[in-house]
C-alpha cells in the first residue's frame, strides 16, 4: 500500500467544498480563490475539496480546471489535503484529468459518475475502475442521487472493494440510513463522509468520519466547533450548534445551493456571489431570504459568543 493511500485512510473532519471565485467579467479570479481557501485553512478546516459542485466544476473549461487546482495546491502548501472534483462528460476526459491532477499535486480525487448520461451498474463500475486506474491518487467516490440521477449501489461498492485507491465515499443521499447500510455491507473498507449539510450530525452519529460541507464556506469556525463538540462527545453543544445552523444547512439541499452558498460567503465578507451561467445570482425574494438567514445566523450565535465578540 502506497504512503498516499495510507495517509488518506486517516483523513477526516471538516472538508469544505471551496468556491471558485470570478472577476466581474466572469473570468476566473485565481487570487481571490486562493484567498478564500487560505481563509478556510486559517480557520481550522481539516481539508479542502477543490472544484466540487460548489466549486462550479462543470462551469469551468479544461484549462481553467488545471489552473484553479494548481492555484489551490500552491496556497494550501501541504497544510491540509486537497481533494479535487472529477466531473467530466466521458470516462476518457476523467482519466485525463486525474492524471493531470496528480501531476499538479492534488492529494486525492473526488470522483463522480460521468455527467449527463445515466449508466447501468456495469457501466458505472467500469467508469470508476478505469478512472481509478489512471492515477495513484486516493479516491473519494461521490454518491449524490438527487443531483446526478445516479446511485452507487451497495453491491457495486462491494465489488469495487478490490480497488486499493478507492478509499472514501462521500454520501449525499438525503436518507442517513445509507451510512449504516454502507457500513453493514462493506465494514470498514471505506471511510464514509457526510455529504449533505442538513443531515451531517445524524451521519456523524451513525459513523461518518468526515463532513464535506457547503455552508462551512460562510461559517467555518462554527462548523469546526460542531465537529469538535461531536468528537469530544459533548452532544448537548453539538446539538445546540446544529440547531442554530440548520436553517442555513438546508440551503445545501436546494437546487440553488451554489448561488446561496456564495451569497452567504459574500454577506460574511469571505468571497463574491458571482456565479457562471447557466447559474445566475439570486434575485428578489429568494436573495432577500438568504441574506436575512445569514444575517440572523451571524447575529445569533448562542454557543459561540466569543467568536462574535472577537469580530
């Protein structure tokens, strides 16, 4: 087993799906993207997901993806693991990307099914095996049936158990029972990460060892406080933070999650709400609703008064 795989088997904690920042002309703002990522690390996150759903992977050109990844790897500078999203239309494009990602210096890859096409179980398994074989990067399989219309079955996870580089599963099905089903079916073969913000604590309690989070982009210290409370067994504090956080965490389960999370970042002074088409910035009642939710959360941190005082 390679050192990279051994290291990945210890990864856990809060891994925000970092945003990709854009200039007003909608070209990629690498400096702002690096600043966002650096801020998250300074606030204590345990890892970075580069160009996941929230990072607008599918809105970036191939060359831009490589540039963004290189910028993030550069600013992270080994402080935490960098896992890059692999979200491509074809298996061949995904193979090419993971090869380049390894050369650029990513620590791991978060692999999605091929975009648009809904595969059979055999096609999905073959896609995963081929992309896994294209590099030696540790891989997190990303299961998100509501967003991508594909579910990685328990049987497929069992069959893939012979692929050494498949280390983790990010589980974004809205039913937390899936965590128990994966563990019952596969034992400790995969490190399971919670992938949907508004069931994160439930999934931690059921055995998730990490949390790939969207709203951590706006409230990283609170996300870390939730994780730390859970880790030390202080469930009263974990529940209090989670209940305070929940109105915002629900945003992660909506179709406009990217716009909502980037607007939340902007309200908190951490980034810009600019998104690339086909997404558009929130407007009207929805924009006002999200802003009000963020401002209410910012001004009412019942278990984190020291953070409010420090700001």
